[in-house]
C-alpha cells in the first residue's frame, strides 16, 4: 500500500507518494478506506505530538482552532472512527489503538471539499511537564496528511538547546498572596556547547521576578492555594543551528522547537481577524507559576512582574518589519543598543500570538534594547500575567496570499527531472528565523511549491544528508546564478518563483524496499552488557516528517520488521511505561544484518532464583 502524504505548513511536493511498507506491516496506517460513506471529502489527517527528540507522546491533548477568523474550519474534523465532530482530542482516549498517541481524523462527510473551501487551522498540542506548542496549517488540496506538533520538555536534557530554571516561594494561608518578606525570582543561565558531553549551547538568558505581596489567581479566578509556589522559566535562543554541530543540536537549533513556530497568526487590535505572517525572533521564554495544588497562576495584581530577556549579538533586524515605533540604529541590519523590538505573548489554548500590553498604558510594548557593562544586549518589561513571551519582528509573506506559493522546478546535473531525495533548508543569517522540511518520495521529485515564504533575505539549500546539492539557479527571466558552496542567497524566497534549480548530481538509481529488523530492549542495571526485550513497547519508524510506520513487536522477542525504502532516511522510536527513546537518522544501508536495537530504559534482570531475564539481540545501536 502506498501512503500519500503532504507537508502542508511550509511546502507541497507535487506527486508526492511515499511507498514504504506493505499493508501487512502497517496495520495502523490511515487511508481512504476509513472515510465515511457516502464520502464527499476523502482527506484524512494523522495528528501526533512528539517531544524534542522526535519521540511520540502518549499523554496530553490536541485542539483544533480556526486560524484566521474562520467560519467553522475547526469543527470540520471528526475522528476517523465516527462522525462526532469536536475540536479537542485526547491522545489517551481518542488515539488509534496500537499507534501510541496518534489521532486519526477525517473531514465530516457534510463538509465542502478542501479545493472548494481551503482549511486554515491551528493544531494545538499540550502535555504535562512540556511547553505547549502548535502547528499552523493552510490546506488547499485533498489528500492524506501527517500533522506533527513538537513539544519541548520543561526539564530537557543538556543536548537540547534550551535552558530551564525553577525557584520556589510561598502563598499565605489567607490565599493568593506571595511571601511578604522576599520576592520570588528565577533566572536561567548560559551554557557552552560541548560535543564530547553532548551539550548544546544556550547563549541567552531569561530572568523573572514576582514581587512580594503580589495577589495571585488561577485561570479559574480562584486565589492561589496556600503553601509552596513554583516559578519555572524556560529560555529558547534565536539560534538557527546553521553553524552548530549537527550531531547534538537539532536542525535549526532552538528555533525548530519554538512553540507555535515562526510562521503563525497574530491577533492585533481586532482579534476576530488575525493576520498570517512570519516572526524573526530575538529570543523566547516560556514562564509559568504554579501553586501548591499544581494549578497555573494566570492573574496578578499589585506590583507588576518584571521580565528580562537577553539578545545574542548579531541578531538580525531585517528591513521591511511591520509595526509602528521600530528603531534600527547603526549598524543597520542587526540588533543594537538603542534599537526597539516588539514583545509578544502566546495563547497556549489557541496557538496564536498577540502584542504584549503595558499594564499601565494598555498599549503594545515596543521595548528598547539596552546594553550591560559586558556589552550583553537585553530588554526588560513589566507584565500582569505570566505566559510565553517572544521578542519578534513581524513580516508579511512575499506573496500576497497565504495560498500563493513560490513554485520552482528541480533538474539533475544532466538536465533531467530530478528524482533524488532531498530536504529544504532555508534560514536567516545570524539567527532569528529558520525552516527545514523533509519529504521523501518514490515518485518524481522535480517540482516544489513553497508556501508562507517570509519577506526578508534568506540562505536557501537543497540538502542530501550534509551535502548541499544546488549547482545553479535559472530564474524565470535573466541569467543563471551560480550557488556559493551549494547555497543560494535570496532577498526572499519568492525569487525562486517560476525558476529552475539545477543540482550538482545526476539522478540516483531506482529505490528498493529493504526489510529491516527492529528490537526494543531495556539494559540490565545489575548485569553489565546484558539486555532484556521490551515486548509491550509501542514502536514506529518515521521517514522525514512525511510518514509514520508502525512496527508491531513480537510478544516474546520484542522484535518487529518493516520494509524501508533504500532512498529514504528514517528515525526509529519507541515508548513504554512512560519512557521514550529514538535513534539518530539512519538509512537502510547503514543497518547491519542484526538490525536496529533501541535501548528504552533499564531494569533489574536477576530473578529471585538467581536467573536472568532474556538477553536482547545484538543489533546495531544507531
């Protein structure tokens, strides 16, 4: 069975068909057979949340929200198993059995075709102990879609380019008043990259102070419960990751983990008509305060809360940013002391951003950039609520319509329509904005539509692994342009529209499907070098962000198998008993005859009689 998928947030590859695995190996696959009868709309949507490592989450909820003041786009979805339209789904209660947190949706049979009435929605994901996030989708054609929402753990490992810090205080027994003796403050710290210890760099910081005597209320309006208060701050840099070791920093650095992404909608003075566009970020922080019951504090009265966010040197301030009151001092093009930057706040329930308002004036905050004695740049502001805050310049798309792509053709070095697999990587030099999309196909891969292209300069690449493939670009009018080290420097992505990219390689041979064995094990904490099979794990393989392959595991061996395309790179993930793990990206050619072994966790293997648990296979650990 061929699994058709489209990457709809950023680009759509024409004739995209992912032929990865036979139906017998993919029982959880979504397809048109699940569509209701009689079906007006044949589109299906597989929605999943993953953590910062790409491992699927098995807890939390997914909401669908109208993106741009729509006329009921969100309620057009329903579970594939029934015609009960709703806009919030539990990945525990509504997930497809055996797929580990995946929700399968159809469009209601009474809804118009997407081609007649495009969808413009936001998929919002949340889970305990994770920073909530969302994915903006504009869907213009019928088909089968994989929607992935990436959430970042509040306490992420050092391999993730974010930093978190917590502090505690107390609320009085009267309820809702912080300790009158001391403020509650929490500040993240910087961190240097170290490939030897798998540590990612964090260059910026965020500091928060809740003054003593502040009145606190939860989202329900109730006073904070008496007892301990916990203030948690998570700082995300604006690093693209373009110049960072790819072995231990996610592609696009922390920008790839930004809640809501950098292509989003904003609510300005008229929340009923949000605008769509792109952020160029100078820094981001997720901040929350919880009472002794674990309830989120959302309302503050009394002295305002103060926030300080530092800005990495060299952060871009590209031209054409929209918004009144912006100042770009010399040297023009980068953020300097004396410049200004708008402050935005994120609604975790709708996945939308709006200007942060000054608690005294009620006007949007355009913060002035200051400099410390060590030349560190920062902004500070006050607020009467805690949520997610972003320092961002706002840009419209280079095409006037959300649904108008920049389209270009791709040919190989011999001038033939391209069939090679590649990913698209495009980013702003110096940080602030980046995007990487992968799509893998067994079909012709020679025409690309890029949606939601921002109106500022970018570096553009087509990459196969770490190799940049572009040789020349032939615009619709004018002379060919040679790439620089396989990259194109563009004033905006719409320069590609109507042109042709020529690669520096010829087409590869026809792909084949290769069977690969996968084993999920725990290491034996009491027997060095020994492993025991985890047969109750949910395991799956993803190819780029365009496909999901379930890998059923044997009840005794914890081993499953899947037929994988020789031309596609994959990630193998598994989860069981609250533990998740994933392999790095691999291709079938990199797998030994023993297959792939994924160590999920550890356990005691010695039995009461002195025996040991079953020993896992000796497959490759990628």
